[in-house]
C-alpha cells in the first residue's frame, strides 16, 4: 500500500523536490495533501498533476481562485491557517513533510505530532523556536522526527545507536560572501546574496545562508535533534558542499556522509527510512573532485552565527526572539529597506530589548514571536 504524504509548503523548493521523489517512486508514495501560502498558480498546477485528496491555500483571499480552478476534480479545497492544522490530522496520512518557511510552520507541525504522524522536518524554525516543546510532544505522542535538512540528515545517517557522540561537525558552504572584503560586504546587494554558490533554495533561506544565520539555526536544530550540548557542535566551512556533515565519536573516529548537493536525497531518505531506495540522482565522481577544503567560519564579519550560539546558550524564549527578528530583518533586506550588515544589528538589538522567559509553552512562543516582530519592525 502506498504511503500517503502531506506536504506543507508544496510550492517551495523542498516541496517541489519532494514531489519529484514521489513521482520517481509513484508505486510507493502518494501526494495526499498539498498546501501553499500565496503561490496559487503553482498549487493549482501541482493539484491537477497529482490529484491529491485535499489542498490548502493558507491565504484565504485566494480560496475562490483555487476552488474554481479545481472544481472539475474530486479534490477538497480549504483555506486559512486553521485549515493547515486540521488537514494534517486526516487519519489516512502517514507522513507530514513540514517544509513551510519560517514561524508559520510551527503550529501545523504541532498539530501533526498530536495526530501521531511521522514528521519529515525541513522547517528548521520549528525546532529553533520551540525545540523543548517539540521534543516533549514528540516523546509524549511517540512520533519520529526525521530530519530533511541535508546536514541533519547526514548526521542522522552517521550516528550509531549506543555509541556516544563527542562532537557534531556541521558543514557550511560559507555562502556567496565568503571571500568578500569588509568593504564589499558593506555594499553587498540582494542579487549577490541570492546567488548561492552550491545550493538552489528559496529566497529566505538563501539570505539566511549569506548571513550564516541559517547555519546558526542548524546548530540549534542539531542540539534538539541529537541531544547534544552547544559546545559539542562545531561549524566547519566546506565550500564544495560534498561532505554534508560529520560525527566524531568518543574514540576519535569521524564518520562523514557525502553526496552531491541535491535535496532530493535527504527527502527520499526521510520518506523511506530505515530503507534506502534506488534513485536517478547524480552520483559523486571522485576523480572530478580536485579538492575538498575546510575553513573556520568568520564570526566577526558574519555575526549571526555567534548570535545563534548565544541564544542557544541562553535558552528559554531567546531563540524564538532571534528567529522572529531575523524573519523581519531578512524580509527588509530582500525589500531593499536595509543593508546586509544591518540584519545582524537588528537581531542583536531585538534580543537586548526583549524580556527573557524560560516557560516553554506554545502561548509563550506565540507572544514572544509577536512582540519580537514588533520591536524589530520598529527599527526599519
């Protein structure tokens, strides 16, 4: 019987690649639910091709457009944020791919966990914002959280049950500004930031990669996924993006997971775990790899990585504050409202002005997110 998959964020980079995986293994998987926020045309195109049981357009003003476009097909059409939380509770769903961008993915993921659905997690902000809550709920409802981020999938594939992790070596490409001078960084443009050297991703995550905030978020995510301390997570800049991450064990041995920079591989592994399936993805040709280099991240020029470590060490609601401020600053940069260097400044200032709270309830995170966005927005 085919495994039925709900894709939260099907029109984004991860969502579209997940549909590629489903197409390649249509005998094993079915796109059961597809959702989008504003990309109406893409959602309609996907729905007509895959004919899921249901689609959800989060922005309610687009409901009639989607409904009318699909009225000749037996597809249920819903709209709104609440519908996202409700649709993942369908008893027929086997896996929920959480690939919505940002804070918006938190509540639908919580709803899916409470409905005891396996979570293929591509929305790193869920664990950044509410890692303690998510882990508690996953344990309570006995739900597996399978990492989809290439780095965390690599770590997941390297760990050995029963053998203690000494250190996680989290690789980073370094982003498009890795070799920029201080002067060039001051004048960095949106177009330059969106030109990632190795990965094809959505705009938000590509900007986060340029600031190294994406890597900072991955550090926080790794803490919760693999139950390690912040000081056990080391970021290593590896521009070739062939080694996706490594695990060092207490005897000093290091295991690495290698592959071409193709997100379909970790997506497929999350769907098929613990089995591996054949794929048509490009293979590594080691004879074409002229070199693999490793560098220490420059946290003086790219302060967001240090900011993320600071938030993780503080704990409580501070990672939630950082995520909210980053979303505001990231969008402001994309909208040509602030400079590249101003992103880190806004996040730091928001942290300083926010009240620290150790409560790990959803209500606390929702209130923290709201207040931090308000503060960050006031600086733009």
